C-alpha cells in the first residue's frame, strides 16, 4: 500500500508502551515516522520543528491534543493536525508488544481526510418551561430566573406552598402533548389554571381550561413521569431529571444555563427527494426510514419524505437502511467511512497483522469504555481495531461489506447495555450482512453487537470471539460515488474476495435488492408498474408492447406490486452477482396491434382482440354495429377522424330493452291511469 506523503509521530509515553516503528513504516509506506519518549514535555521542540512545515501531520496522542495544537498555532501552522489515541487503543494492553500492525492501522485511518459537515443555526429562546409536581420545580425556577423568562407548571393537584413574592409565573396544568425542537417547542396543556393571588397556606387556582397551547424554547421536565418525547435523550433542549435525585436535578439546571444564544448543529442527513421511493400516486411503497426514526424527524411529504434537520438527532438509521441512497449520512459520508476502513485494514495487513476484528464505537460511550479497559484491565486485544464513529447505528451494509472485502475477519459493534434509542435498523443490517457472508462461505457470526457498559464485559466478549480467517483474496478498491453505487461496488468486491463466490443469494424481507416476477398470463402490459417504479428498474419499449426489468436498479420498495391492477407482481428479495443483473431483461412482450386505417402500432394485439370480442358479444352499443366496432381498432388520431367522417352520434344507438323491473313499473303505472 502507498499512502500520500506526510509525517507520523508516535510516542512511548515515557516508555509505558512498546513501539514497533518498523511495523508502522511497513503499514504506512510513504510516510515519515518519528518516534519519541516524552513528546509533550522534554521533546516538545521535535514536535515544533515538524509542525512548522505544511506537510500533513498525524500525532499518536489525544491526551495532549489541545496543547499540541496551541503550540503549532503559535509556530504559525495553519493546516490541521490529525490525532489518534495509540496509548489506550493499542499500547496499554497485555498484547502491547504485538500491537505494531494495529498502530499502523490506526495511524493510517486517522490520516484519511474527512470532508466538513454542513451546519445549521439554531436560535435559543429565553422562554423556559419548568414542568414538575412539587416545590422542587419552583426551586429550579428560582435558580434559573436570572437567566431565563421562567414559567413553572405544576401537575395537578399542585398542592404547594405559595411563594412569598411572585418572581415568575407558577401555574397548574398537565401537558397532553409536546412537539417541536430546541428553540421552538409547542405544548398543549389540560387542566390549566392560573394561581389565585389570595392563596394562603396552599396555593389555590382559578377556573380550569383544557387544550391551552403555549410555546417555549427549553423544557426542563422534573415531573418524574414518562418522557414527553420518544427517544427523549436525543431531543436537544429537552432536559429531564428525577426530582428525587439532587445531583441529576442540579445537572439539568446547569445544562439549561448553557442553552442561551445561537448554536450550530450538524445537518446529519443529506437528502435527495428525487431518489426517494416512499410513494407514487398516493400509493405507499418504502417506509423503512419512517419506521425507524426514533426522534420523529421524518414525515411523509407527497411522493417522498421530508427530514426535519432541527429534530434529527443523527442516529443515522434512515441512511443505513435507505435502499436508494436518497438519505445519506454526513458525519462522515459513506464513502469517507469506507476510505477509513480501507486505509486501516490495508495498513494492518501490510504491517503483518492477521485476523483483524473491526470494533465500531461512538466517542461518548465506546471511547470511555476502551479507556477504562486500558487503564484498569488488560486493554484491547492486538487484533481488535477500534474505529470511532459519530453513531454506531450509522453503519450500513455498504460499510460492513467493504470491511470484509478489505480483509476484516470479524466486525463488532459496541452498544450500551441499554441503548439510548431503538437500534432496530442496525440489527436489520447485521442480519442482512450475516446472511450474505454466510452464503459466500465466510461462516456464521461474522458481524454482531456487543452490549456492554462494563469494560471487563467488553474484554471478555472480544477475547471469547472465535478466531476466523479473513477473505482469501482481499480487495483494495477505492470507494467513489453515491451510496447505492457504493453498496453495489462493495458487494461485488466482497463476492470476488469471498471463499465461495456463488452467483445468487436469497435474502430476507426488506432487503434492498431483489427481482420482480410477473404472472405472464395475467399481465395486460398496462405498464402501470413502469410509471410507479421510482428507480427505473421497470421500463418499457417505445416501439412495441414490452416490459423490461433491470435487477441492479430494483430496491424492492413494492410500489409496482401495490400499483398493479391485475395483482400479478411478486417480489423476490435476492442478491444476484451475475452480469445479467446489470442489464435489462424482458419480462413480457407481445405483438402490437396495428391501426386498421393507417397501420401504425398503438396497442397490445391480444388486448385489442379480447376487448373487441367482448364488446361485440355483450355490449348493446356495439352488438350489430361493426362500423362502430372498427373505431376500437384505430389509433387515437384515426379514431377521431373516423367518428367525424361517419357522423356517429353517440346517442343515436339502437333502442335497448328496458330492464325488467322498469317495464313492470310502466305497466303498473298504465293500469293505474286506466282505472
């Protein structure tokens, strides 16, 4: 492997961990490698000399990252420096002596550039609602009244002592619903009542009203009840604490004090509505993202969905399961994450590492657990390569497939013992990936989640994992393109690298790949399915009645099946690696019917003949009128001219028999008149 030029600095942290500079050089070819013992203190001048240049620089230390960045800025450096935690992730381990290839892998991944994340501005409102059940809510209001426009709402019966001096409103009410986002919450309150100024021993209230609406910028929920929002921990500006726990209560108050001003928030999801397969013509197809979003940030919007960036909490499940790539993650984008995997696994292999296990983790939970394991336990095994991501639920099939194509022997996803939100999308991706890997000869259990809040449990799970061989022919492809094409590319490379590259794999329901089958006898080639297909997988032929299908483009959204008036379409989830899957194949074709007047083909021969026979035998309009029947056998232009030339009056038809009940009614009426 050849990396771009640049410089790497690795430090033994006062000889508390071994360094294998040779392994780092083998894995990161093209990079200048400098070793140190006390880079942040006695050897700081060596860092300063390297930082003054303009070349890319990666430092194997995160503990002193801020200090190093300040020193570099003072020396005039303007380009960024990459940092990676070699100590806790690799060196501080019972396997530290064998961690040279791992250090090379971590350095290579850290040096891989990541594009900037788009940001949005969120304006905080100074109106804060404190919702509680007793005096604790009033006490919280007292602590925040100097910073916010405070309103305290106490749940009924609101048996609290009235304040001696009214410094902020204290009202009674029960929140029925809460919607909105940080800076713009909207609450609906039942049993709302204003306090009576004459309250003496216990606060009394005036008339009660239901359905009162109010807006606020921040909600501090001290009710101890069920949260007002789904995935409440992901809702910015909604702070929830148990009033029985003083530490939690104080933490919520301190957090609230920091929520004043204008904030920037990542736009986690890039969305292209033109690729969305949600619905067509008011018929629903794909609902994968709607079913999984824990924050309620996704809603139908006509033929596609819309994603509210102010509600989106960045879990990434919508992007992970989106079959078309309409929703794609931006922290980092899928191609950037795949390039990190590529750099990591290729460097590990070049440095002599074997049987790499990729450990995906987030910074808040995963990094803290890895740090604790290194400081107080045996550390991570030498073949476990930790890769931090914003949210582990952002990992999609394209990244998992790429990891194994590049040579990973296993992939583990580190979750909390009790995840902050539903991780159903991640579990779907794990099941799908394991199905494909098992079918390609990798065996069972290559991808799994580790749910642990204890570093020892994490260590036990990693060290108990069976050692499995990597792909016999590892890939080195460079991931470029949009998400759907990246997924196809990664799967093709995985197939090529696999132990048993079979041609077709049956997949579970909801898989984003598959075939469309039709009952040829029942299909009338109305082509309603072609109009409904959002990806162009189903197509027609402008020259003749024909239905084509391109399997590579099919995302199994089901719109064709739901739209078909004859109910002759069946979906078959599968992954077809044959070259024919990328080409359009004919599902059904028929002879066109040619206009009997001008000879131009305009319809399906069997349909016109069947319609003509049915109308001739059963319709009083056409029965016995062969000239009228000829109009059906003409194209649109000729039909108009024919009707004009023949002077057909649509009302001048032979008198048909009245329905029997009408004749009886007329006779009865006539008898009545005669009598």
